[in-house]
């Protein structure tokens, strides 16, 4: 990011190539809509480009190391998702069932086409069950889980991105994993 801020356009391409798919999946699984994910991801990348000259990784506390670029990037995405849900779908929330998007989301988790038809069907069913279990999580737990799964954030980074204490973030993540494990044991 610092290289991009100094005018090296190739640095932006490297950042985009490295993080764009995970960012898009995080937004998709947070909003449940591919078109919205496209729009919000584009807004996030525009923000990255606009804020490049002012980018400075900051620690969330004096005794912590500076935040990683991914922490900053996914925090931007999180804010865009929250703003979008508040402004465009006041009746929707992170708790809302995924509905018709299940098929699209399940497709993003399903087995590769190299597997035989029965394996692809089985994997698609498991993906749908995982998405249903994920949708059933309380919003704070789902958010913590997605930030770790998609952004590969540490518990400390999740705490900083969501504005909660370390122990709160750790508990949310633990409860999310426990609930998902229980839901998937029934498979």
C-alpha cells in the first residue's frame, strides 16, 4: 500500500490480485447478493485508491504492532456493508435468511467440476447446510467468523475492526465455531 501511495500502479494491482476474491466473498456472505457484493467491493477499492496517500497502519493499542493491510481493508468493507444494509434495505439485516441467494452462495462453496456428479451434489448440499447454519448465527458471531475465515484476521484484529475488546471477539468466534460445528454434526 505504501508503494502504491508513492505512485507505483503495479502495487495496486498486486493488492487487488491478492485480496479481491476474499473481499468479494466476505461482502457476498454478509449481504447475500452478488450484485451488491460487486458494487460494494468496487466502492471499497475506490476508497483504497482515494486513501492511499493518507494510509498509515496503526495499532489498535500502544502495545500492539501496526495493523495489517487486510485488517484495514476488511474494516473498510465492513463499514460499507453496514452502511448499505442501513441505507438500502432497512428491513433486512445480517440476521435475515438468505432465501433465493442460497443457490448462488452454495455454488461458491461447492465442489470443483472435476468431481463426479454425485460428489458435486453432496458437496452442494453440505454447502447449503453450512450457509444455513452461518445465516442462523447471531450477527456478531457471523461477522467474527467471516472476518477470520475470509480476511484471515487474528482475534486481536477482529476486535480492532469491530470495536470490541479482545475477549469479546474471542468469545464471539468461539460461540460461532461451536454453533457451526453442532449444526454440521447433524449432516
